[in-house]
C-alpha cells in the first residue's frame, strides 16, 4: 500500500476515534455536566496553571537549543518556533506522525542535518520515558511496589549513566552512529539535557496533577499517578488524534482499583485533556507566527 494511503487511513482512524470519544462522553455523561466542574475553579488558579504548562514548553525550547548548539550555532528564536510547532503537531497527529516535524523544520529553519536532529529527538524521548518512569515509581511505589518502593527509583537513576556510557561507546566505535556522538560524548552535556527533562515534566505534571485534584477533589498524590500515566501515554506509538481516548483510559486505569468511580474519573480526565489541548494550540499558534519563510531566512542570514 502506498505510504500516502497508509497515512490517510491512520488519520481517518484517529479522527474516528476522536469522534467516538466525543460521542461517548456526550451519551454517557453529557458535555454540559462534564464541563460544569470548571465553575468551581477561580480564573486566577487556571491562569497560573496555564502559565506553568507554558513554562514547560519554554524549557523544551531550551533543551532543543542546547542540544543543537552542541552541533552548530543556532538562533534561539528560530529554535523556539521549531520546538513550539513540533510539540503541537506531535500532540495533534496520531501514531506519532508529528515527530517527523522536528527533523523537517530543523532542516528548513536551522540547517540542522536530518540525522542529528533525529538523534536529538530519540535522546529526548528516551529521557522523557526515563523521567516519567522514575516519577511514576516514586509516586506509585507505596501502592504497587511495597518493599521495593525505594529500590526501584534508585536503580533507575543509577542505571542512567551506565546506559549513556554504553551509548557513548557505541557512537564512538560505530561509524554509522558517529553523527550522534556529540550528544553523549561529554557527561556534562547529556546531564544538562536530562536535568532540563526533569524540570520540564516536573513543572508540567505538577500543573496537570493540581488541576486534576481541583476538578475531581482527588488527593494530589493520586492525581500525580493518574496524570503521569495519562500524559505519558502520548509517548506511545499507538495514539489517536490529540491522544483522544488513550489519555482518558490511562488516567482512569490506576485509580479505579483504588475505589474511585469511573464516571467521575473520565470527567476529570476529559477536562484536563481539554486544558492540555487549549494550551498546546496556543503554543502552536505562537510557533507558527515565529516560523520564517525560506526567502526571509536568506535575507536575515
């Protein structure tokens, strides 16, 4: 099957999933009742939480900027445009198709080699997964791991430098991976990128967890677990349009066994998801306005 037909079918499937989620919420809960929870929140609190999420997007820009600067000089404003658009498109498009935007825009806007930008993307996603797993183990350890609650996160953190050392050796000895060696050769560089990853997810997940706690009257420790799984589900290769359905399922999954009602969890998840959707669209609009055409880029250069 031609690639364009495959992608079209994926987008149609994702759109069908989004419509199914919208219809399912309307039939089972009603959108008016679902959105009613926002009335209890102050505009000031919502604005502060939105600012926190936007700060996490700026931290993502800095992470990409530092990674690209290891390869060649780049302009921060253009990196911001590329990062903002990439974050929004990767959130909206299903099956991780939006990840292709980063290498494509990095080549067009920043003259970054495709292989290096792809290596940066892979490293960032590996760090994302590692941080999310560490946070999940930390907050859910008492519930699921019992005696291993402290051992698991320590083992994960201790294993990171070992894995990076193996990756550094592989990049230095295998010519086909030499293009990525600059990212992992110096511990200070990859540790800096990792610490920014920690900051990104800590700021964002705190905002989302706090919002979920306010919307659903859920203890903050439990809303942390739910939002870590829900937002982390976007890293899965199997996602719908704007992560619809997957987000709500991942949010409710860890809390239902604790005695929470599925109906109330779905309503909270839908509202948090709407919040994420709006903030992502806002940051995407900013990114698109910052993008430069090829002709204007040449004039400035």
